[in-house]
C-alpha cells in the first residue's frame, strides 16, 4: 500500500465509487460478500488498492495545504514543479493561532515584531503525490489557498 487505508467513514461515503471499483474488477455483490467472509485478506487487499486509487486522484488535484499550530503556520502552494512555503512564526507567548482570538490578534498584528516570516521553495522528489501525502500525514490539511495567496501578495 502506497498511502493509507481510507477510514470506515470515508469508505462509507465513497460506497458508490467502491461498487464501481469492484465492478471494474468483475466482482459482483454476491462475490464480494463471499470474499469478505471466506477470504478476508483478499478483501483487505481490494480496499487497499481502492484507497490508493482515491488518494492518487485527490493528491493529483491538491494545490494548497496548511499546517497551523499554536505558534506557527506552514502554508504550501504545490505547483507542477515545486512546493512553495510561507512559514509564519508568532513569538507572542499569549497567542494561540488555533483559536479565534489568537488568529484575530494575528490578523491585526501581522506586521509586528512578534511575527517572523520565511519563504522557501523545494523541488519534489521522484514522487510528487507521495511528497504531498507526507505533508498531510504531518498534519497539513487541504485548502483553497486563500491564506497562502494573501501572504504571497503581501510578500511580493
């Protein structure tokens, strides 16, 4: 398995797609029930293959990721050729960026001496989607990129 297995909830939400996937494998509903009962390892393998296919599709479309902690924001723009990063560090010990109050403080004080910025770019490894997946595994979430774009305008 290249990525990670979809959760039970994700699989339930993708139930129609999973049925189509099984159909492409020429597996009927009755055969699937039989596989789950009598060959659970084969069923697990099919779920793993389906999970990887879903991840490939999602990761191929991802353009922005954000990883926001109490004191830092890592904002990624995932272009065709490289990963661009805007990193923000808040050095005010009273501020937690994960709270509404902390983020409001940041929006008002983004130019203060209590805020540091760093930008960087990095080429992908041989597997662009795996690079994106690893960022998600480290806590990044897929976004529309509004925060990155805002910073990009300010910085450039």
